[in-house]
């Protein structure tokens, strides 16, 4: 069976996406779990060690606090409370921290630092998986043992107001609740007012035991304006007044009941310097934790500095404070200062319960638990504890009891920390079988693409796929039977759970059939290549004695980038790799153009623009001739260019190089330099709104000039009105100023203005789609296809202009400018073939992804783009808009590639060549990264550095599949016309 190389490549990428999805499902580990009984069954507490004596402490200790109020402020990083901002904007909280009855901590949150996994960590004490980043968009009910469920099962009355994620996690646990949407980040006032409006009535009532308040406004301010916005101070002041109101009410109630209450002020995660969160920077993982209670009396001169603890310690502390069992899966430790004022026997009893719970969890998850240092420390602590109980019951002197008790307490504290660290390390348990199957599929696709290069880049751009040959069928059935047998053996002998084994048999059979077919296709292609001597033949595109320098650069640069992903530093600073590659590409193009414009006597003239090279390439009927500009076919070199056009050709690489250098200064990204001030920070500052307004207006005008040239007249009008609407939207949201507006008055969400722009975006997309369909229906009318493609491209440009931050409009402008310059003065005059043009588009697309300020850090994802024009959270549009805003650079460059090859070439195979090359370019780093991550899965930075990049690669491969399908559709439309 013969397939076009574009269709073949698109099918391979779709299969590779399935393989990557299976690999990701196996890579992200299953959390540490307890198997000691039903999930929320209250077990009998461990008795107090007694060393032969008879202890009467066998029941669960009573609660330490009568009421608990949890005030969770989303995005409350530690310096907002303990730093200069806390002193300035939160005076009451600062007083409690420095002089009041409180204990303060810096709680470290493990990545991913997004809301839903952090709520799970706070309430369960376990370490949520990295895949919870995806589940954060639609949180399922929490079935894992947790403090909320234990409190609800014990009859406690729980009231909740705030982020609706809690309602999704605990759907039937609250006697009263009011959830607010957490993803609509443009709202940072009403989202908190909806919580505070309930406080007056609730605080006066006494019919509740636990009150949970989750404030979202601070996090939303960070997403929109960053941590240094003036709005941050106002929001912190608002939170400080609310905390004072709650604390005052609790104190008045304690005077009547003489029973202490507990007020918990905490954050779920921190806030990066750009306002986002999700990764592992210090600003994102360090959160404020303040425990306030009249039980924590402070003596004069008692200075309590914030201690560094783990966020998972909160669950164990809350459970003990409420007199509940510690959640079974908790890896946290009791915060010792909370019980420091209790009697020594009570302190040791509570520490012993925590140690027993961690020891049981260690036994169930670590086969060789007896050799763990934490287990040995626990046994030693328990023996010392038993001796202390024996002495206590024997009426030993108080000084002896105090000395030995302090030693036991220190021993327990050390044992708890060691046990917690050992259990946290168990979080890296992988589903190796699912990873292996996914990796095999991905590598088979890559091998098949590499072995198909000679045929795929031929003149016909078609491949022979021997699906119906007898040998292929026999090998396929034998391989399928072998893989099926291996699957049965693995699944029946596996000791731990396996996702691939849990799938239904039809799904398993489909995956195994794909793996078998790919293996047979690889074997067939390898045999054909070796037997036919394809590897020894000269390159079909360049039959000369040596590879051109530009092709070597593109090949070695792509391979070097794939190899660099094995280093954590190169992953963190991947933008530097792409900046270096595109700069080197510009220099190579400049050298090539100078050599062609000023050929010497050494034969360089033979490498001129038209005559010699196209004639040499056309000698073999197998080779593709990519004549991208028929008007210059008769020229022999760039000497034929005269006047300004020749100088523009000479200057074009240097112009592109200057644009790239300017964009590097706009957004500092990565890790090492992200904290440094850049031009984007300066423009986004409220003090430079006038300068940003002028820049945005000029950029929008230039974008219209560059984007409307190939569109239809109606689309030009839509583009102009749409870009005008973009400026009005940003002015309505307070980012820009209108000419008659001197101050930021009347700031709104800009919903009407954004929807006004959406109308024109949809109009451009509809017009382009209509022209494409018309060109397919009317075969003789092929003029509608290029116009339709450029209308679609214009719609994408307009959507990108609406979604990107105002200070990033120069990135969009430079992207269009570089595309125009490269098209007119490089790709057409130098007659680059489809493979070279595709590789250059791919490189520039990756570079512009980082020029936007993106990185391999989840915190740089601008989720505010997902709510442009929306007055409430709608999942599908929000996810699409966020993804498009993040990948606007690669999407626009891929769209331009389709348009360029469809509009400017007469070769029907160019689109197929481009589709195949694009699929290969995207498949190579994804496959290499999967191999590297598999080998580095126990690396120190596997979760903080490598895992986010793995998610980015998965999404980028999904985007590649969509691009390849658009290539196929455009190629069929081109063939039809």
C-alpha cells in the first residue's frame, strides 16, 4: 500500500501521542498508600508503651481545641507575612507573630504548587502526584483518608466558604457552604467578598466546630499583575483586617466557654516573581503558616522565630488538635510547639501515636523496612518511652522524669523526621510496565520515521507500506502473540498495581496490535534499506559530494538540542539553547548570502541562486525540485538583484538577528535570570502605563500592516476592527490608556470589548474555511485556497494579539516581521527546499515560544488568558485559550509554514515533505526526552525540573499532531485544485 509522506507522518504522530500518553500515565507515580483497612475506618489507637507496667492510657487523647478556624489565603508566600510587606500591610498579623500567643512557621509545599494538590497535602498529609496538575482543572471527590472526613465521621459540624475545589473534593461533608470559582483570575474583589459576607452571621453562632475560609483574591492579583503590584498591599491589608475580626470573635467566645480555640492562617502555595505558580522556586514552595491560640501563651522575652516545616505536617497537627486519628497516608509530623506547653506524659503520648502511624505506613510500603534508620530510631524511642512510663508510674523524682522525658521527646522528634523523609522518598514508585510499553511505541515511531526518510523526501513523496504482504502478516501475528503472552505474564505476576494491566482487553489488544505493526514496519523498512543499499546512496536532496553548511547546521543543531535535554541545567535554561541556535542560523544565512552575492573565483559562483543548483538537482528523476519562485528561474546568482532589493537581501539576516536580540531583553525566563528586571517588567509597571500604551498602539498598527496583505478585502476590515477592539479591551482592563483618559478609572473585566474581538476572529476563521472548502469543491478555482489560508492565519494572529499580555505585543510583531523578511528576502531568493524551510520554521517557532516569557516551568503559564471575554469559568474555552496563548509562537510559525508552501510553490510534494520533516523534528526531541527521563527517574530534580518539561513535551506533541493533520488537509486541497 502506497501512502503520501504527509499522511504517513500524521498517522505516526497520532500513534506517538498515544504512546506518550501511556508513558505519562506510568511515569507519574502512585502515592504512598496504607492497606490496613477501610479508608475512613477509625482504628483503635496504639496503647502507651509501659515496659511491663500497667498503663491506663489506652484511649485516644481528647481534643486540644474546641473550635478550629482555617483561613487559607491562596498564594500567601512567606515574605508576604514575615517580610517587609507583612510589616507594612499586615500589622495585626505581625503583632501576633512577634508578640502574640502564636507559633509561626515557613511551610514548604512540594511541587506541583497548584491549589488542588496542595489542599490534598494539607488535609491528608500525603504527597499528591504531579499528574494532579491536570486534575486541578476538574477536581474529583477525595476518597483518601483525610482530616475533613475524619471530623465529619466523628460528628463535627464543618462550614466552608471559598474556592469550590473544596466542595468538589468533599461533596457531602459541609453542613453549610458557598463555593466560588477559582479559575476566573480577573476577579479579585467579588471572589473574596463572597466569603467575607458570611462571617458576621457565622462568628456569632456557636453551632459549628470547624470553619474553613479559602480566599482567592491574592492569588488572582498575582496572576494578573504580579507579586509587586500595588494591589498586593491592598489585598494583604484586607486579609489582615479579616484575621483580626476572626481572632477577636474567637477570644470573646473563649471567655464564655473557657476552652481554647485554634486559628490557622496558611497559604496553599507561594507566588513566583511573575505571579504564577506550579513549579519549585523558593517563592513558590515557601508559604506562611501561623497558628494562633490562647493556649500558646508567650512569656516576656520569648522570641519565636518562624521554623521551617513541611506542609504535610499540618494534617497530623490538625488531627491531634481535634482529637482525631491521623490520616493513614500522612507522611507528616506533629508540630511540636503546638503541644510544648502540655504535660510531658501527654506530649510523649501524642508523639508516640504519630510515630506508630508512620511506622505502620513504612512497613506497608517498604519491603526492607527493618533496615531503615527511621524504624530503628522508632524502636529506640519506644523503649525509652516505656522506661519513662515505668518510672512515672513508680513515682520517680520530677527532675529525673523531666530529664529523661526531654531525651525521649528529642528521640521521637528525630525518628519522626527520619520516617517522614523515608516515606516521602517512596513517592517515586513508577508503573514501569506502562512506561515501557509507551516508550516502545514512541521509539518504534521514531525509528520508522528515520528509516522512511529516503522514500518520504523523494520526488513523489510517497512510501510503500507492506501491510498486506504474506511475510508482514506472518511476522505481525507472531509478534502479536508474543506480546500478548508477555502481557499476561507481567500482569499476573506483578506485585503492584499497573495501569496498562487494568485496561479493558479491547484497549490492550489495540495497543499491542499497534506495537506489533510498528515493529514489523520498522523491520521491513530496515531490511529494504540494508538490502537495497539505501544507506550508501547519496542524499536524495543534495547529490553533491558534501552536505551544504546550512543543512549540517540544521541537522547538528536539532540533534544537539535533543541531546542537551539530558541535563537539568539545559532543561531549566532551554531558551538559551534556542536563542543560540537561531542566532547561529542568522549568521549562517548571512554568510551564505554574502557568498552568493559576491562569488569568488573558487567555484562559489556555481552555488548561485538559480541556474547551476536547480539544474544539478534535476538530473535525477527521484529528486524533488522545490522551485519556490518561478519568476527568478533564469537568474544564475544573486548578482542579478540590483538596487535596494539586493541590499535588503544582504541585510535581512542581520535584521532578524537584531529582532531576536531585542526580544531577549523583553522577557527574562528560565531559572538563573528570571528574577532580574527586564524590559517587560518595566513596561508592565503602573508607572509606565503611558509608554506601554504608545508601544501597544504602534505594535497593533504594524501588526495590521504585516498581517492583512494577503487577506481578502472583507478580512482586512475585520482585522482592522479586531485590532482596534484589542486596544479597547486592554484599556478597559486598566493595562493601557485611551488618548482622552489620564488615569485608570472605570476599570472593568473588558468582557464586551473582548467578545467584540472574538466576533472578528470567528469571522476570519469562517471566511478562510469557506474559501478552502470552495477551492476543494470547484477544482478549477484554485485562487481561493491561498486567500483562505491567509484569512485563517489572520484570525490566529488576531486571537494571539487579544490573549498575550500588552508588553508582549512586540513579540507578536517581531514574529510577523521575521516571517515577512525571511519569506521575501531569504527563502525565495535563495530557493531553499521544503526540508530546510520546515526546519527553520520549527526553530523560530521554538525560539518565539521562549521570547513570550515561557519556560519549562509551569509557573510561567498565563492562565489569565483563559478568561478573556468570560464572566464565569467555562472549562473547554478556558483550557483552549490558555493553551493557545502559551503556544502562540509555535502555532503561528506552523500556520505560516503551511501558507508559505501552499501559496508559493508549484511542487505538489512540498507540503508532504514539510509535513514529514515537521513530524520528524518534533518526534526526535520527544523520543529522546522520554529515554532520558526513564534513565533519570531517580534524579534529584526529577519532579522539579524534568517532570514539567515532560508535560510540555506531551502537549507540544499533541499540537504537532494537529499541525500535521492541517498539512494533510491543505495538501489534499492543493491536489484537488
